[in-house]
C-alpha cells in the first residue's frame, strides 16, 4: 500500500539525545569488512546490514561520520543517498514494506575518526595512537568507522573482518573464527553471536599478544590481548578474571556471552570501557603492577548490566554505571577474607559525599557520565539491599537480568520489579536516592 509508506525518522527518540540513532527499522546483523592501511591510516570498507522494516520505508537514515561513500545497494539494487552532517540518508529504488527484510550494502573509504558529542567531554571511538588502533565508542563513536543505527535499543549480531599488514594482530568482539595468511597481509575474522549495542563494538590493531587465562568454573573461555609493552602487567592485573566470572554468575545469573577478556593498549586512556566480551583498558590501568581489580570487576559486571541488559534511554545510564560500581564491592565481598561491605560502602559514602549531589536517575544531558551516576548509583543499590534484605535483593538482581537480558530496560522497569519482589512500596526510596538533589542517609 504505497499510501502507508513513510520516511524513517532521523532519530531513535532518545529523551536526551533525540538525533542519536534512527527510526523505521530494526537491524539484525552487521558484517563490517575493511582493509587497514597503516601508512595512509585509512580503511577501504564494506558494511553489510541485514535489517527489517518496522514501517513502510521510502527513505531511511544510517549514522556515519566522514568517509567517501562510494555506493549503496539495497537487496542488490542501487540506492540513491545524500549526506547531512552525521546522517546518511538513503532512498531505496523499491520502497520497503512493513516487516520486509532487506540487505543494505555500503561501500566507503577514508580515515576513521573519533567523535565528540553532548554528554561526553572528549572524542570517543576510533583512536589512532600511531602504532596501535583501538575503538572505545561510548556513546556515539561507532559512526566514526561504520554506518550504524546508533542507539543501544537496536542491538544486532556482528561479524568483523579486518585485513592488515602481516605482523600486526587484530582483536575484536566475540570469537575469532579465521586468520587467513595472504602473504604481505593477514585477514582476521571475528563473530559475535549475541546481540550487541553499537557502542560496545570494538576492534584493536597493533603489536598484541593473545593470552588465554584460566576459564570460569562454568567453562566460560577467557582470552586477552595485551600489547607487548604491558604483557606481564596485563597478565597480573587480569589473573583472576575467571574467578570473577564465577562470583558474578552466582549473583547475577549465567555469564551471557560466548567468552570474555580484555584488550590492553600501550597508551594512557584515562578510562576503561566494557566493550562486549573484550573490554578496553589503557596502559595506565595496568602498568604499575598495583592491583586494579576494582576496575577489572567493574567492566566485567557491565557484561550483565549495560551489555546484556542495555539502556532503554541514555538518561538511565545509572542502570549501567551504578550496577557496575556496586559489582566492585560484590567482588571484594566474595574474594577478600574479612571484607565488610557495609563498612566499606559507608566509608566511601562519607569520603565522597561532595560528589553525590547530582541525582543519578536524572543526570544532566551535558554531563552524562558524572561521578554521582557511578557512586550514588552504586550506593543506591547498597541502600536498597539494606532496605529489602539480601534474599529479596539478590533475587531482584537475577530476575532483572533474566527478564531484560538480550533487550533493553529503563529505570521504571527495575524499580517496579524491586517493588514486586520485595512486596514493599519503594516510591519514596527511589525518589530520594535517584531523583532528589539532597543525598539521603544510608539506612542501617
């Protein structure tokens, strides 16, 4: 019915960042294939996107920054397209019908770029350190290296194929399925079989060495990629990854993906990022040999909270960061004899109170990743645990993951579930902890 055909929206409807992502379709899979030229620092790329139209579509958008877009086909038919800032606007030759599946192939070339935007103070995404490439793309960096529907509610499976000079090692999300020796180059193939948000997709290229750590007791494979310059430090820092998986599986439920590990680059990043199955760490987090297991635990906890259960809106970022921050305490509680989690949380609450006045459930759009989202978000969970008791609290965590895993959640999903499981009216509790400026006292 041609009269029902419409133009897909140029945003996914996010409350904070309405232009992020796009409407009108659901991506099923991405196949990102590129040749990396470490002299020109450019890629020659083809991304194939399998999608399903959620409305009739005479036009739809993808997010892409930069590049020379050479051609686009839809179901093997050439499509017309225009560029408007970060929007790649595509008109199929034959309009898509509601629920129609389509294969979109975008051929493009050029130098990938890091992207800055509202809510994030520095450019993220494809980062070129000269001898090392790494992608850490939260929130919007994905569009700097492949065409994408850039909102965490549209998760998809991924296949990544990178051809690079022989001698370089390529790491990416998921399972390495192939390495082909072409002589002067090698082609590396990785596949992620579980749905993955755009910003959790990573690739790293450089002088890395793979290290297979001890698996979890449940059999989750652990594999890391450490830059040669920090190999020993990386091994030491990540040594107990398998044990951490065991601890978190006991409270969050089964580890949701095919494997886990970290890539550690030879540069100071100032942060780590929970890219799915392969978290990104900088040299600054491992090279002192001092234990940074808190950060290792934080990024691992994100695999459940943020990756398996994704954000429904960017304003709900505390559902990612507060939960991962509390995961640090849960790891210490399980692994350190004599560790008193209540005492440690109260000590941190007292020491860091000056950072807590921003409501974590409603962070400023211009300062999304502020300290309160992490700290007060985590303290909210400890206060909830104290209020409803351990049995209800840990049932809540496991049920939340089981119900929303593989999809997305918003704050109201979690708070409603907390009330259902505890049998308590928690409206005033969550209002005080998540939305009021004044910081509540920790309950006893």
